[in-house]
């Protein structure tokens, strides 16, 4: 699989907004189930607001959203990043998603791996968590493929669609993580 040569993981740019909109709109049914930010009326202003937020977050070093871009077409195929950073304990959270037309190509694994490298190598974090709804088996496979440890079920860990949900918590430490 030539994932590294085919895709780039980088901070969001304003010019990504139309392509981000297309990627989200093409994946609404899947994304709305797992991502609380994704709604049926997701529009260009939402994509622009996300990119504006992302650029501000990078400047403030509060979180580090990343776009996943197809190198050949320049189109957005997904997103990843590090958020929920607790500097005192040097921990953060990895999130990732891939547009439905691009799933099962190793893109989520590649993107999450790049986010983990950022977290460990550049941000100096000592623990990264991946928090997944139990029904989201694809995200669980990605976490496990990175070498993350399944630590258990955290009760009421995620709030989505107006209610709390239990979630599986995975952890990844520098010792667990093999860099390619």
C-alpha cells in the first residue's frame, strides 16, 4: 500500500473548504453517526468555520487539527488531529475520519499514525487516547493497528446526539508506538 506517497497530512488551509465540504457531504450518513459536528445541513460556512477554528487552535497551540489530502488531486479525503490536550499530564486525544468513498485503503491508519507522530515527536506528549463508540468497529481496527491498548469501557465518556454514551478507551504511548 503506497499510502504515504498518495496522501499528505497537514494543517488545514482556507483553500481546502470547498473540498472539505464535498468530502463531508459525500459521507453524511456515516459521519453523522460517529461525529457530533457532522449534521445533515453541513454547509460551506461550516467548513470555513472549522478551518478558521483550526488555524486559531494551531496558533494558540490548544489543539492540532489536520487535513488528509490526496496528493494527486489536492482533494480532502479526511481529517485527523490531536485535541483534548492536558499539558500538565502530557496527554491528548487522537481523532480521525475518512470520506466514505476512500475507506478501506489504509488512509485512516496512515492519518492517525501521522497525528501520533506529531503528538509524541513534536508536542512531547506521553499518552494519546483514542475514544471510540463500541459500535464503531472500523475506528477500533484503526486504533488496534497502531498498537494502541484497549483499556476498557468508560461509562458515559462521550456526549453525542443529546445523550451520554459509553465508549471504548484506547491508549498509545511512545513505547507502544512503532514509527514507520
